[in-house]
C-alpha cells in the first residue's frame, strides 16, 4: 500500500528512497548485462553445450555421451562379429 505523503520532508524522504532503489536496480541490470555478455561468448556457449552433453539425461536416465558411446561400441561389436563370421566361414570352407 502506498502511504499518503503529507509533508515536504516525507516527500524528500520518499524521493531519497526511490533514488536509492533506482541505483540498486541499475546496478543489478549492469551485473546481469555483464553476465549475459559473458555467457554469449562463443567459447562459453560451446563449453555449456559440451557440459550439458556429458551430464544431461534422456528419458531412460543415461547421459547423451553414454548413449553415444554405447551405440559406437554396439556398431564396433557388430562389425567385429560379422568379420569373425566371414573368417570362420572361410576357414571352415578351406577345411572341407
């Protein structure tokens, strides 16, 4: 609620309060602006991206990095098994 100002002294006090509050808010805006500029630097954007890629979780609860490594390992295993099958088939044909 806003109080009714009845005297000039009350008006001057209120004016000082508002000026103090204005300086506080301007200081906060300045600090936020500096933080925004810092966060938008390319190296910081890239750092945040990689940080989230390594720590963020998907629906199953595993990180993006873990999921990617798992898929890579599965592809390598599949390739290795296919090559082993080819070599075994060739070896068995030679034995006949």
